[in-house]
C-alpha cells in the first residue's frame, strides 16, 4: 500500500508528453476518475477514487518526507512540472494553487536533505519558470532559487539574461538580483514590481483584472451558452451561489427554455479546436470562433474583458518595448506569444460583436 505510486500514477507521465494525443487521453482519464468519485456510493469508493486523482492522491498514504519516499517525490515533482510546461491544461484539469505552493514550500524547508537528483529537477523547473510568463505562486520558485543557488544555476541565468525575449531577460535579471542579495527579504510579487521600478520600468495597467474565472466557476456571473431549443443566447448562472451543493439554472433570452442542474463535477473540454462547452450543462458556449487551427472562446463578457486586458497589459520599457506581466487570466498557451497580440485582439473584437444585447447576457 505504502508504495503503490507507480500503479496509481504511472499513467500521469503522459500529462507532460510532447504528444498532444497522449496528453489528451491522460486528461480524459482524470475526468473519468473525477466522474467515478462523483458517483461513488460508499466512503470507501470515494477514498479509492481520491487516491488516484491529482492532486488529491499526492498527499495520501505518506507524510511529506523527501528522501525516504523517492517515488512520492517523483510524482509531486511531476505535478509541478506539469504546471510549468502546460499551465493551461493543468489549470483546467487539476488546478490547485495551494498544492503548488505547499509543495514548493516543503522543498524549500527541507533543502538541506535534498539529494542531487531532486536539486537538479528543481533547478530545471526554476529555469523553465523564468522562460514563461509569471503565474500565481511563482515567487516560490524565486525563494527556492535563493537556497539552491550554485554556479551552474547562475551561469544558466546569465545565459537567459541574453534571451531574445525582453520578459525572459527581465525575469532572469530579477532572479540573479535576488540570489545575489542575501539581505533582501523573501521574494514576493511586490518585490518583482520594485525590481522593475529600479530599472525605470512600470507594470501597467495598475489595476489587476478581477478574479473573473472564480466568479464564473461559482456561477456568480452568467456563462453565455447556445439555447438547445432555439439556438438563441441563454445565460447559465447559479442563483444561490456558495452553497455546498449549488443548483445551476440556464435560461434562454429568446424562448421559454429553462433547465436546472446540480453539477456533481465540472467536465473538461478538449483543446483541439473543437467546439467548447460550458462545464455544467454541456451546452456550446456562445462566445467562440474557430481561429487559426484553434479556437477563441470566452465564458461571457466579463471573461472576454479580462482576456483583452491581459493581452493589452504590458510592462512599458524605456524604448517602447513590452512584455507580458503577471495577470492571472488563464489563457491557453498558444495565445501567449507577443507577436500574436494584434490578431488576437481583432479576433476578440469580432467575438464581442456577437454578444446579444440585453441585461441577462452582461
Ligand atoms: Zn431558446
């Protein structure tokens, strides 16, 4: 029992496969496990399903010892690796910011016990994090970098400091700065902004985008879907959010169609460019358009606003250059490259033009 990690999670390596089909089938497996847990008839079945789920199963059957449980550590590192390499897929299928930060905290606290192979994996993760837009909890990697700092890490940060992307150069510079100044307090997001200011740079806009995805998730703002009866716009909301087992309702704006549902769990979508559905009623989202082999979509106007704000937000450099800052709109990875910004904004404007008028859709 204590060492059934491979049996429980051996399949999970496909989550970080370069092959999208393998990742897709691993996602389906997670969805099925979640469905099995939702349908569990007994407490034992529920626990059994949880043991096989990510991130739930990462904590089961062991205390977070590091050296004594190499397999457990391997799969905990896999969970972190997945978030770093495929952040959007991670966020959709098994997001847990608290698991991410507590795993990183544990490695930080036990740094003196870490064998070389774990230090190597963590160092690689730190460097991958430098090379991508900042995400929630990434300051924990900066903290880790300070205690793991050695010559190879410094050398590789110096290389990233020559990177073609301004954002990568800045993040590598920041990390070199915090590693080299022991006197500085532990890294946190405000310290990154202070660092930018010392370079004469500012992050804008000053206002963070609202936590729109959690509002959508709780049904506090409507998700726009297509009515299954008349094909018109319908709004899915949770009229009394925040309950233990909330009931959702979908109401069409154009015909009398209405339906209720108590979602046991929220089903995922496939990210291969096919039609995107809302997770509760499984109706097609209203705001979606095929786009360059993929698909542009949003749950509702608030989400669309947040995506647009994210794409427009930049650090303004003295010479007019720009890079993506730390906004927490969970954009698909293919929308990240800077050179797509203008075409994406045009796509979003086209999507916005399809929003039907009326209070129910705002
Ligand atoms: Zn209708």
